[in-house]
C-alpha cells in the first residue's frame, strides 16, 4: 500500500533499479532473503510437520519478479513451448479445464465399456527440491539467451532464509536448491522444470497442473501403467525430485457392472523400492473428489457437508445481519464453493444433483430469504 501511495515519487527510481538488474544480470542479496513464518495447520503443536512454512520476500523483489514473469510467460506463449498436457499458465486454462479433460477421457472409456487406470503423482516438497543446475539448463534449452540466463543464475543463487516466531528470529541459512516459496516466478519456473515429463510417457494421455499429475490409460492397464511408471520414476531420479510415497496412488475407473466383474478391483504397480502403489476408491484431485464410477457422489456429499457448516454459522447469526448482508455472505462464501467445478460434476446422476439443488434452494432461498 505504501508503494502504491508513493508511486508518483518513486516510480522512476524503482524502474531504474529494475532495468539495472535486468541489464547487469544481478539481483541484490537483500532481495533474496526470505523471512519464514511457521503457521500451524493442526494436530500436536510440538511437531514440526504440523506447521506450514510461509516465506515472505521483500516487496521490491516481487515487483522485479512481476516484470520478469510477464515477459517470460509471454515468451513461452508466443513460442507455444509449454506442453498442451499442462493446464497451468495456458490462456483460458485452469484447474477446471484440467479436471474436464481428465474426466472426459475416463467417461469416454466408460462409454466404450473399458476400464481406465490412473496414477496420480505427488511430488514431495516439489518447489524446495528443484536442482538449480538442471533448471538453468532447461531454461537454456528453451531458447533463453545467455544474458537472461545470467539473471536467472543470480536469481536462484546466493539465497538465504531465516525463521521468525513472535519476537524471535533465527540466524539466516543458505538455500542451495529449490525455487523460492512465495515468489511470483516460482510456479512458472517449476512448470518449465517439469515440461518435458510427458516426453517419457508413451501412453496416449498425460494431464498436469503445476505439481499434480495424472495419467489415465485403457486396456492391459497394469502392464502399461507399470511400464510408464518405471519411465516416470527414472525421469524423477534424473531430475533429482522425489515422490511422496503416501500420496502417489492409483485408481481404477469404470462402470459399476464392469468393476463388479473383477474379483479384485485393484491396480498393482510396483515402485523402484520394491513397494506397491496404493489403489484408492476416493481421491481429492484439484479440489474435486473422484470416485471409481465418476458419479461425483462423494464430492457432492462433502460439498453439502461443507455448505451445511457455513450455513449453520449464518443461521446462528442471521438476526444480526440484514438481508443485504446475508445475500452478500451467500454470494461470496457459499456460491464459489458450489460453482467450482460445476461443469464437471454436472455429469453426476440426477439423484445426486437433486439432493444438492434441494439443499441449496431450501437452505439459502427459503430460510434466509435471499436469491442466488
């Protein structure tokens, strides 16, 4: 806010600093120091794993990053460099379009009476483990010139971070790998880092959004999936990334009659550590719960439960709120949850959709006398 207010006075000096950084390929070290604030998620407050580290970077560094991000994004869009399997950073693409593509492929298989197998990959601490040398090489391979590469070399190197809790701070420590958490550039840089992942797969379809990846396939599922997963594991090792073994799972999709024909509706896909990926019957993928029949019953059930909690809070406080405020609360707090992915779960059986529609109509329109 202070920068916006003082923009008329400082715009030229700030522009000079940014242009100097881009021209010399150098970023001030002070702009590369992050303050890490641990935010407790849940559970035992004495366990480090129950905290989420939030990295706070200097505002000036983010202004510089925004300038570089815009040019880098436009450059890759102009070249059409990013794989079409990646929904992130593509115009008119989002998590919803990624969900639509995945679900459409699965439903197409169902209509043909086929089973579809999927492996959902989850990278462990993906942003934190990016190797700087590999990242810079991939940027060079994408056509980035040497002067710009020098800037990115400065961007990822000589970074540090310190932890801040209440009034106490730790000593700063160097950050030797990874792309900066909380930065503007990091999601795009990670997207470039994994852009060649689909090249190792010979299967027809691969879907990605940031660090979430799914790979559906059709007949002879286990053999094909095993072959593809072995290649993916090799790519992961070569790129010095790590899979989260607990969250990397398989899922088998098909119509209820087709799945009932199987004695054991599970996929057996082995890992390089001689383990076996877990097959799940319900999975939250990009904010939507998937089930083997793509009935979206679990998603609608969990959505209704989430809405019920929020509506309960609204009900308890309705006497203190005017109709206009209640309507605003519904539109800003409830409707976004309902509308997210609605074009995807619109394919759910009418019985599931009717339950949700009835819930919304009676709970919102009648009890609170508002229209949505």
